[in-house]
C-alpha cells in the first residue's frame, strides 16, 4: 500500500452551528473525526505531523501492525516534547538568573548613588 501523505492527512471541516466544529481526517489511511476548538490550519499541521511520524514508524517496523507503529510514533513525539520542554526550562532558568543579576545590579547602582549624594 503506497501512502499519500497529502491525500491522507487532509482535514475537512464539517462545521455546524456548534461551538466546536467537527473535522474529518486520515492518518496512515485510517479515517478519524474530531471535535476541536483549534482552527482548521492548526489541525492540518497537527494531522500532517502525526501522519508523518506514523508513516516513519510504519517503515521502521516493517511487517508490523498499525497499532505498533502508532505506539512507536507516540513515543517519538513524546521524546521530542520532553526534550523541547527540558531545553525551554533550561533557557527559562538562564533568563531568570540574568534578570535576577540585572535587578541586583540596579539595586547596587541605586545604593551607590544614594551614598554618593549624601552630604
């Protein structure tokens, strides 16, 4: 079975008057429906990303089931997310340290100006 990611990962909006529209999409040729508050473009990006990861996993797990490929894809996505969260947390900690250092420098500058102005 040849996989056409463009065709399979397309998202169709079945919008109605409800707060959350229903979208039809395919991942690895399997049809799904989802109600979401995300816009169609965001959902399209999500579907294409997951479809790509499942396709990669299916190639890596030759003669394996869709379920096994889906689990492998989920683990790969979770790994990416956790590593990105760690990097973001490390960057946040660096920024917090810089902000603290700058705040201390400002306080020291204020204190020095106060000492220099005193008669």
